[in-house]
C-alpha cells in the first residue's frame, strides 16, 4: 500500500477530511521517527483498531532541554516510510518546525504536579513541550484514537490527564513495552549505545525484574524494594541511575511504607550519550 505524505496542515486536512467524510475512523501514532519494533507495535495495533492510520514524524524541539540530543536525534525517514507502508499505515504527517510553530508562536501547555517528578526532575521543560505538541497533533489530525507506548509511562499518564482536563475528544490507548531479546526496552536512543554500553543497559530490565520478583515473593516494604533495584543496577558501572522509584501509578506520589498492587516501578538511567527509561507495575501475585 502506498503511504500518503503530508507536510502542511492544509495538505493533511485535505486528505483526512476525505477519510472523515467517508465515515472512516482515524488512529494517530505520534512519533519522532527513527522507528523501531515498539513503534511498529503501536502502528499494528492502530491498523487493527481504526480504518485509517496516521503516523506523525516530528522531532519536537520544544521537548528537548539545553544540552540534550535535539541536534543528534536519529533521522531515517526513508526507512520509516517503508516500515509504515509495510504495516498498512495510510498517512504520514511530517510537518517542519516552522509549520508546527510558525513565527510568533507563543502558547504552551503546562501541568502542575505530575510533571515535577520522575523524568520531570532531570528534564524540567520536557513534558510542557510534549503536551503542547501532542495537543497540536490532536487538533491537526482529529483522531478517534491515539496510541502511545507504556515505556513512556509518565508521558502517557500526563496525556490521559490533559485529555480529561481539557475535554479533548480522543480515546487514548497505551500499548505494552516491546523488548529486545535480552529485555532492554526498545528505544530510538538505544542507537547511541556502544556495544559495551548496549550490553550493560539490559541491567535496567533486570533491576526491575528483581524488584518485581521480590514483590511476588512477599516483600512489601517500598524502601527495601527500591534498594534491591539499586543494588542490581550498581553491578553495571556504565549505567548511572537517575531514579529508580516506586510511585502511586495515578498520582505519582512516592510510595512510603508498604507498596501496593498497581504501583509503578520506574527507572531512568544515563548510559553513555543515552538517557533510557523503563518501568513495570506490581500486579496481584
Ligand atoms: O514519545 C515520543 O516519541 C514523543 O514524546 C511524542 C509523543 C511523539 C511527542 O513529541
């Protein structure tokens, strides 16, 4: 199937208005490109659930802080378009920075509280930039359903919150993490890793696994559970933990005392040039 590429809002709406007029449901998969198996699973899910799928590819400058990887973020558009077409994605929405943020653009979505913890500590402007561009994408594409990955748990929680608070008429579906054979969560930023860093990065999944195993074995003390995770991560000297925490999955309050079913165990770490994240939830054993 050929993929239709739009580079301006006018082009995009020209195509999507026809789809809407024909009564087709629209699914949106927002991405920054450099697509991997995790993105592919979102697109496959969108294709299964919606009549037409739009994948946006936009490296959003407003979600990168000073000294982050905006300039070096991987770009592989031809490969991305080939993959999307093979998955049955009908439309690629590829705006330029100037199309997304024309001269004079000065509006930003802000959220209190939920953006100040976990990744928000190391990346203070990040989530404001994410919410701003995602809200713009929702207005441009007008999707019935939008698909996000569970790896970016905090991002998906904030988007769900924004959609509820601002009454945006879109259904949010969060899809499971896709992992490499050694358990490392797939990420466009894994490409930055040297072979040695790549080898050690799998400790993140192992650390979460040890915390989960201890939970399943009956350990409930949140501080002890977190300490176990840190102990495992410390085995890999190239991995510098930013946080490894247990938090309430809805309020993101740090869990003190007893961990509970549903709690989020989240980790972020610097590995060479990459900042990687991963998470899981405690389930009933
Ligand atoms: O998760 C991402 O790739 C980005 O944060 C998103 C949602 C595409 C917004 O730029």
